[in-house]
């Protein structure tokens, strides 16, 4: 027998069997009891899900070419509720073929077209879907009376509305396309698909290693993935829900912009600068609404840190963290904050945005080997930040800055749109030129020394703060100089020629051995209480005021030589901080001149109306009288 003959003989019985099956299907389609089929499908859906079908539309039944039954305009409800938890335009149950030939109706899978799902979470933690979950858990257990008879549910073009009675939160998920599968040969469950949420398309998947255990609240393996344009999230671990939801595993979060991700998820956005590229990987332990993260590796705006974090949302969001980093750059977070108006000497009048102070509680400890804040470069730094009930407190335990050490605290309390600010800082053995330039905008001071600042202010803008500025500031320095004038050269020249002028009065610098500055602030005006500059050849004392809102000096001083003559020169300092006018007192210069001093007295007497002395008082008049007598 040839192979062709063998295949022909084998194909004949196969064709006969197929023909018999086709005849059986046709006969089944004629003889099928449609009422029995409908009741059997409704019973299986109820036994598996615990939901009762309420069919308001037509019913389509097909055996060939596909075996299915479709219900139109269907409502499903359970747990004694009157409102349907699920409403479907078309619910299609695909039937298993072999049982159908024996007039047995078994569902292979379900397809829900345009379902509208309603999930309502009650204050006791139960939901309107709790009976459904309990029924699924019961029917999937081995040896159950009503074993699960279908293994997949497909959702097309669905909508889910979620409500939380405790937090009054409401969410809507649209254009849902999902496939829910729990194969009868396995204890696992998987759901994959897409949906729209808050204007973004989201790809998601979730799988349970032991679906029965997960539904019963027992421990089960869990893998979840969410991917969208603003945010990607992955979790790989385990889940349990005995008394409250608990999860443990590896959590990974990635976002091209944390600010956009927070906006998308409805979370408050801190400040207006930074919070771009974000990535986090940690070991997560979730209990209820609290998340504890260990072995944290977090990256934000190019800054990388390690440590531990905890987050809780029990009516108010709370974040606690202890992080350490090799290098941090805070510039992105202060880049939008301007004390001075751009390109001008005036203070910025733009109102503060204080909304970020009232939504989240924060308790953070941060340490870094190197820290950059704008143009400032700091060495090893330890910072603490505490934000609670709208009050922010920053503390610097110790920072290596300006070649010295800085410690202090800074606090902001919100009162409507007004910020109440309190600052206390101590700088020890710092570079006075760098410190005074960055902190106070003074660039004419050099040397090393200590600075202590204690300030209070209240306002809705930087300009408002400086208008109300109160407090004290002290500076003690040594081995430095004040640029802008050379007191020794000027005093020696004016001692010889008082009226020679001060053409180069604003050139050079005045070195000092010791520097003492003590000022008191009141409503934005700084009053000099003790200002002394003592150098090897001259010393200077100053009195007067400086206006912080207008950034101008109005001060008087006395400069004197450390010589036997003790020559002294009063002078004045007026004008803007960054370019003040320094000029000697003209009256003092005239008095120092032997030739010009009598003219100054004469001018004063004329102005006051004082009579001149009689001519007889002068030697010249007496000589004239004697000459007249002799003639």
C-alpha cells in the first residue's frame, strides 16, 4: 500500500467523524432548549460571582458558527443591594462545545461590552463588591460545591466609578479594556489591559500567585505594573489582608517629572522650582495607609541619596525620611525665589505662594558631604526640616561654609497670605567677603570673623518682609580690609593740606586688625549701636542708620590716625549699599586749615547776625590813631 492510499483510507473515517459532529451541531441548534440555556447561564454567573442578572433587553443565542448567548441591557447586583453594582450593554457568555453536544451548558468565558462598574467603599472598609469577592473565594476553593466553570472575563470599553465614604474621594476610569484570567488548572490570577485616568492612557497588569489565598486575606505572591507618560510603577512581593491590607516587596517608581506626576495624581506640588526627573527603588512594607521604605535609593533632579522613608495618609499626609548623600545641589529649588527684583536694586514685590505649607507634614533629616546652594559651595552639612500644620522649621546642625562653620535655624509660619519668618544663624571663623556678599549684598568687606544674626519679619513678599524686619546682627572680624578708600593716606594728606580735596577718596582699601559691628533692626531700619574699625595706622567709628527697604546708608563717622598728632576727620556715608558715597565733613576740613578757619567763623556770624568786633580792638586801628596824633 502506498502512502497516498494510506492517507486516503485514514481520511475517510476522519471526514465521517467531522460530518457526524456537524450534523450533531445542527441538530443541537434545532433541539436546544433556549429557556434552559438561559437559566443555566444565569445560574452559573450567580454561583461564580454572587451577582444576580437583571436582563432588560433582548437575548441572542447561537450555536453555529460560534456557540454563545448574549444578554442586552444587563444589570448585575448582589449582597442585598437595590442598585446594580455593574451594568452592561451586552454580556456574552461563550459556551464549551463538547458539553453543548450533550445538552449541557457550561460557560467558557465572558465578554462584557461597555460595562459601567460602580465601586463604593464604606466607612467600615467593606464595599458593595465584598459579596462578589467572598463568592469567588468560596467557589474557587478545591472541592467547592460550585466549582468555577469559566476562566476568563474580558472587558471592552468599560467605565468604573469609585467612591470612598471615608475620604469622600471620587475617581473615574474610562475606556477600560481588560482581560481577567484565572485558569482552572492553576491557582493564579492575572489581569492585563489599558484604561484612561485623568487624561492619560495607562497600561497595567496585576497577577496573584495564589488567587484563592489573596481573596481569603491569606498571604499570596503579587506582581503589579503601571505604566503611563507621567509615571511608571512596579511592585514585586506579597500581599495579605487579614485585619488590614499588608504588602511587602520591592517597589520601583520612575517619572520624567515628579511635579507632573504629583499634579496627575492630585497630590500637592511643593514650591515652584525643581522636582523634575525622579526615580526610587526600595524595600516596601505597606500596612493600611502607611508605607515604610528601607534600603531606599532615590534620585531627584540629579541628586542621589540613600536611607529610609515612611509615608502615611491618615486624613493628612505625613512624610518622614533620613537620607544621606555624597553631593547635593539645592539650586533648582531656590532658582525661582528672588529676594531682589530681576536686574534691579529693589526688593522683589512678588507675592509668596504658601499653599505648599498647608497640605503635607514633613520630618526629614538630610546629610551630605558636599552641598551646593546657588553660588554657595558647602562642605559636610547636616540639615533637618520639619513641616507641620503650615509651619516650616529648618535647622542646620553644622555646615562647612565660607571656609568656616555655620549653625542655626530658619522658620516660616503661614498666616493666610502672610509669612512670619524667624532666622537665627551663627557663622564661626568664616571668610567675611564671601559671607557678607551672599547674605547681605555687601561686597566691600574682607577678612575672617564671626557673624551672629537673629531676625524676625512678617510679610507677603520679600519687600514686605524687609519693611517689618526686627532683630540684631553682630560681626567681629580680624586681619581684613574695607575696600573703597584708604583712610591712612587720606588722613595724612588732609592733615598736611585740609583743603586739598578728596579726589581719590573712594580708591584703595583700609586694612584693619579688628572689626566690630553691632546693629539693631526695627521696622526695616538698621541702627548702628557699635561700629569700630581698628587698623595698624588708623581707626574708624560709625554711627547712624541704614534702610533695608531702600538699601541705602545714612551714616556719620570719625577716622583718626594712630599718631602723636591724633588727627581726626569726620566723614559721611550715604547712598546705595553697593555703591555708597563716602566724603569728609566740609566744615571739619575748613577748621583744619589755619587760613580758612577765620572765614568760616565770619560766615557763621553773618548768618546768625552777630556784631563784628570794634575796629579799635585791632592793632592796625590803634596804630592809625597814634599816627594821626603825631601829625
